C-alpha cells in the first residue's frame, strides 16, 4: 500500500477481463483499472498458441489490476464485486469462454491480503452452498494488455459481446451502463 496516496493494489482474474474492467471503472473508490495477464514469472502465453494448442505453461490468466482507496472501498468489498461478477464455481470458464486463461484467481500481494481473501472466499462458498474453484496465488507479475483491450466496454458499447454479456452483468450488479 502506498502511504502517501492511501491506495492499495489488488490483481484479480475474474475470467474475462473486459467485463470486470467495466465493473471496476464504475465502482466508487477504485482509482485505476488495467486489463492484462497475471501469472508466474516468465513470458505470458502466445495467444495463438494458447487458442490453438492450449499452451499456457506459466498459468497466466486474464486479469484486472485494481488500485483503490481502502478508506472508500474495502478489500473485502472489492472481492465481493469480483465474486459477483463471475461464476467462481466453474473451473477455467467465463461465460462462453473456456480454457485455463479464464480461471478464477486472486493474486495476493502479501500475507494480509491472503488472509483477508481466504476469509471472503470461505464466506462466499458458504453463501453459495457450493465449492468455489477460485485459486489464491501469490502475486508474480502482471503484463498490461494491448491498448485496444483497455476500457473495452466504454469504447465498444455497441459490439455484440458488450450488449449481450457486459451490459446485463452491469445491470444485475446495479451499476450504471452509461
């Protein structure tokens, strides 16, 4: 956490980064949302090799790196939005997208985030009454996605994916689609 700015950073893999980025950008207290790939050390998967052969040796996932003000929104509230934004009971899937790059993952940046995330995960699992498959992993690295992947919903509102997937998600979460 940066003391001078009183912000915290958390990296989350909610399946599709386009949807969660749209959620984050509409959340008071979130100061930055960046779409990218998070995972272990090493290069991220070559997207074509991943799509064609399923190669993802570093276990990268589509992720959103959030910076937020904990005096406005708690880590627990950020994690609640994360769990509301996708189905954490389905491994390697985000809607129609399937594969290890879409696995539900929380990348903790230290022991405090890990402990707090575990508590939220336990509560969510009890509330759902089903096992969640979300991985809790130490933060390794984050690689920002191409500029055309950033703020995708706001720049492409009339694309079918935005209208069919992201808009209903925002509405169901009580977030403004404008």
